[in-house]
C-alpha cells in the first residue's frame, strides 16, 4: 500500500511504468482532479500527471468563490445559473469546512451595472433558478440601510443595495481534497511529472504519454486507452504535441486576472462586497482573516502561461477602483502584502472582449483521440468531469466491452463525512480553539486549521502535541506539524507547495512566513536525507523569489517579510 507522499515517489514511478491505464489525465488543476475522482469512482483505472504542483496553475489563483452564477444572468445564460447554483449546494454539502457561505453586498450606484429593480428581480430569479435556501435568499436594502450595512462605501452615487450569499473556498485546497479522494479510490496522481508527447498505435490513435519526471530528471512512457488533456491555460500547448489533426479551428483565448491582498485594518469591511468600477466592470473585495483580497482584472494575455505576473498597471487599476468605491481608505501600493495573477483558459470568440467571452466549457477530440477540455469554472468542475468521463466510459464500453459504474461524485464527501454541516464545523472549530488557547494560539488559528484541513486537524494537533516540547516557538511547532501532515498525505515536495498551495500562508498570512522558512526547509531536507546546505539553498531561493509582494516592485520598497 503506497501513501500519498513524495517519500514514496520512486515506488509510485516504478508502479506506473509497469501498468497500462484505461485513462491518463494531463493536468492536476481542479479540472483534472475532478476528472480523476469521477473516473476512479466509476472504476476506471486512472493516472493523473501534473507538471508542477497540484493546483499550481489557475486553480490556486482564482477569486476563490463557488459562484451561484449571478453574472451569467446578466448574459442570459439561464442554464449556467441553474447548474452553478445547484453545484454550490453539492459542494457545500460535501465540504462544509471548505465551501462556506459568505454574505455579499452588491451596492447599487447611479449608472451602475445593476439597477435597483433589475437587481431585485434578477436576484429573485437567481434565488429561484439556483435553488437558494430560504434563509439565504436576497435582501434588498434602501440607501440608508446600505450605508449602515457598509459604512466605508461612497455615498454620493449610492442608491441602495442587495445582500445575497456567495460561497467562499480555497481553490488549491479544494483541488487537493478532490485529488485525495481520487487516490483513495485507486487513481494514481503524481505531481512534477510532465507530459512531453504521445505514442500512437498502428491506426494512428494515441495509446500512451511520454513523461518527464521533473524531480528525478528521467523520462518514461506510460500506456493508456484514453488520454484527456485538462491542462487549463496550457491546453493548446498540449494539443500541439499531438501529431494528429485537431479536428477544429477552436483555440484558447487566455485572459489574465490579478488579485492583491491588503491588511484588514486598512479596509475594515463588514462583509464581502461586489462593486462597480468606473470602466463598467465589477470587482470583489473579500475579507479573509486579518486581510482583505481585492480583484480582479480581465485582460487578454499572450505571453507564456508559465509566468503570468501582476504589472504596475494591474495593481494601479485595482487600487484606483477600490479607492473610488471606498474613498476614505485611500489604499496605496505600499499597503499591498501579496498578490497573484491567474489565467482564464477561455475559448476564443472572434471580436469579443475578455469580459464578454463565455465561461462555458467545451470538449475537443483530435483525430488521434486526444480529448481536450477547456473553459469552465472552478464551480462547475464536477459537471465538467462528468461530461468528460461519460465519453471515456462510452469509449471503454465500445472498444473494451467494459461496463463502468454510474457517475456518483455528488455523493462523495470531501471531508470523509467528518461534518454533517456548517454547525458541526463551527462546533469542532470552537473545540480546537479551546485546545489551542492552552498554547497561547489565537482563535483564528483554529479557523485556519479547520478551513484548510477539516478533520485532519486532529492528526496535525497530535503531531503538534508531540513536537511542541522540542520547539519553544509554538507557531514554528504548529507549522512543522502541518508540514508533517502535508508531506505524508498530500505530496508536498517543496516549500512553495506547502506555503502557497496547501496552506495559503504566502497569500493570506504573509507576515508569518519568514520565521518559518528555515525550520520548514531543514525538516524537508532531513526527511530526504539531504544536507543542511541544501535546506539553506531552498530557504534563500524561496525568500528571493517571493521577497516582493508584487513582482514588479523592487523588494526593498516592501517590508513584507518582516513580522
Ligand atoms: C483571476 C481568476 C479568477 C477566477 N475566479 C473564479 C471563481 O471565483 N470561481 C470560479 O468558479 N472560477 C473562477 N475562475 C476560473 C477557475 O479558476 C478556472 O476555470 C479553473 O481553475 C481552471 O482549472 P484547470 O484545472 O482547467 O486549469 P489549471 O488549474 O491551470 O490546471 C491545469 C494544470 O495543467 C498542468 N499542465 C500543463 N501542461 C502540462 C503538461 N504538459 N503535463 C502535465 N501537466 C501539465 C499545469 O501545470 C496546471 O496545473 C477564475 C479564474 C481566474 C483566472
């Protein structure tokens, strides 16, 4: 029995080289993860390969909302509103610790995107279409009530507001939880394994993938009946490696979205706000613990998908939009603690601007049988996966006579049924907070642990109790306990895997990161029997790479790494 740990990477690689799979998935973002879980649950023998870390692409750089699909209503995409509304119910039920209701205020402003009547009607339709629970249905506010609800709002253009519920998540955590469930059902999922090309049978159909192990620098070929390309912004790059006809002229249109993070005290919002910006777009301001994240932008992107960056223009645009709607805060670039830039893998439509491009997903199948899926949203990942797996199941039935199990991911808990609902999560968080208080850790730490790790918090706390005696600094001891869990159960291989995608620390707890880097690096190196000098090199590399809050800034303009 292999554990989902980089410590067993050699065994995993040995195992896959010896097997033929029914399905290989290229890409370990939410789309690939969802397909792996759906396929494994149907009894399909599945391998997923990810060239970097799981969720290292767009799936750690979104707005982190499980949308009810309000914006689709404006574009009259009624089917999409219904689908996303139902999806968020399913996701909340299956991961109540990680998909949490978030009150959202939509201020109505003069000449804004949404008028009062249209909003009232639109949100009512949305409640009905999306099947919103009664206690979460929209409340319309007049101007005075809206001002009271959110005193930081600009009042001269305010006409009223609508309060409704969105669901907040962490995209990278959602991805890893889905992957872990896929692995629990027999899928093999490996990060740092890049698909470099395909092999073909005599009929010219794809029957395998050439892989490059980026940690061991070796190449291997693995065979499969069906190959799915779920490479997000890299979908076209992977399609280009297929030597057969693409069967369509369609291609991606990447658009970049940037978010910035500022301290909560600089913009102490009472809830999340979805507000108009002067150029006619809409933007989110979302409080999360001690910070607020703000975004996003939407601009066409033509450079390498490997290196999207926030530019000075992106950050200025977000800051001026926020300062326009919340004039008393007057944020400046010096307030920015961290930032991320993600790429939307949308399907190109001639003559349409980035914001007008449909977020719908599409499937393309090449002459050689490569199934590529692009477009879509984090929110709709389960439905996208089901559509792909229906095709794979059909292929296996027709060509191999295999009868697969029916799709059932709506019934798969992403917390191993640890929580019956939100109340159970809140009760558990309160218990954890009481335990942590004995060690002088704040209540917010309990929220952080339960949001990120759900019931696995127990494993982390047990390790913490064991190692805290050796570590006078409880913050370090707790981070080491989290690392221990992520190393043994979540395929963490590098500092960034842990500090960005498993815990979100670099984005949301930036000021706590620096003192942790050295002990974490030393521990990672020790587990791999590597000398201290390697740990020091990792530490230096990490600090250098992430020194500036926004990449265009010279590091010295920011004291972000200083606690
Ligand atoms: C700014 C922004 C905000 C967004 N906000 C939201 C939101 O709030 N809610 C929502 O529902 N959706 C949102 N979205 C959309 C959502 O984030 C994306 O639709 C989703 O994350 C795409 O996931 P993916 O798996 O298709 O792509 P990715 O997450 O990019 O995954 C693709 C993976 O393929 C891997 N890969 C590429 N090439 C290879 C190869 N050759 N071999 C192996 N692996 C390879 C990459 O490393 C990558 O990890 C947002 C998107 C952006 C950009």
